[in-house]
């Protein structure tokens, strides 16, 4: 006679927990590899194709440069990257740096005014947002944080797992090299690293993302872009892209008639237009 062994309530609950954890692990891995799908499925965002590509590149590469024309939605895309990364990688410290606090704070403004009101899931992830003269910061319930720092001497001692320098061409190279880059001295410390079986497990790379419009070839930012392009080709550890105004027009992010009107003005500056709108560096 076969006996029927019934599971205890504790065993049933343990199986449910293990099943849930396995599911979370699978979905986390999937969305980390496909952040554009996470933005759609979880945050409800319908990104344009070029936005999906750049978002994936920001996740994949530890070093990235994004050069964009005015009206290309650069700030909005960076805001999307920040919230997706902070949710998918708990315990992340994202630092937003720029020459002025207002420039970097605009990214958090996009999170607060556009992304948050339109996503119930994002509301459930964020515990608090503070924007005032002394602080601009987003706290996530999973201990991730996004905060603004001014690119200057006052930023010393900050730490980050992700550094984003907005309009990096306006920041002094000495500040970038001696202060901002030093933020990335500590890797993210997920809990599993405390377990003996994972002590030799590869640690996640910290991440540096530079975003800007273009500038003169004589400027240090041009040499940085050249280095990134070379490393992208030779090593595959870097990513660099430039998105001119034609793409923004094609994607209905920029008014073509307005651009044409600006080009017809008597004081039209072709050099400034090349840098600001064509995402192309130029000579003096």
C-alpha cells in the first residue's frame, strides 16, 4: 500500500519562496540584458528605435559618450537610463555632474515631472525625491540613489557606481580627471558577494557616461571622443555615438520649419550650427 506524504505548511511556503526567487532571477537577468524592453514592460515607455539602441549601449558598456543635437531628447533619455539602472541594480549610486547644478538637476526634474506621474510601477520603486537649492536627489526603496553634484572642488569625497557628466565639454578637464573620475573607486556591493562561494566572482564594472553637444576640435573633449572611438573599435569596451538634428526631425522631436527659419536669419552662424545641431566638432 502506497503512503501519501503531505507537505507541511512550512515546506509549501519554502517552495513558493524558491519559485519566486527563481522567477525574479530570470526576469532580472533578462531585463538587464534588454533594458529597452524593461522600459516598455515595466515603466510603460514607448521608446524610439535610436533611444532603445542608446539605452542598451549605456547598460552594456562601462564607458560611453553620447553626442546629441539640441532637441534630441538627451536629458530625457538619461533620466530613463538612471531609473532603469537603479531599479535593476539595487544599491547603485548614480552621480549626475555638470558645470552648474541646474544643468544636472534637470535630469531629476524629468524623473519627477514626466516619468513618475505616468508610471505606477516607478512610483512604487521611489521612496522620496528632493529638489532644492542645497540638494537634488532621488531615493529608491532598494537603496539605490540618484544625486546631483557640481563639477568642482566641492565634489571631492563623493562616491558612485555610475558617473554621468552632462555637457561635459563645459567642465574643466582637471576637474574631470582629478575629482569626477575618482568617484568610481568602489564597485556595487550586492549581498551575494558576502557568501564564500562568490568571493572570486567577477565584480561589476563601474560606469562612466559623458553626454554633450559638440565643440571645437582644439578642446580636450574632442580628444576624449577620439579615444573612445579608438577603444570602441579596438577593444570593444567603449561606446560613442553622435546624433545630428536630422534624426531629431525624423523622429518628430524637433520642428523642421523652426530649424529652417533659424538658418535663414541674417546672423546665422554656420560654425555654431555645426556644433550644436549637426553633432560635429569643428576647427577654430
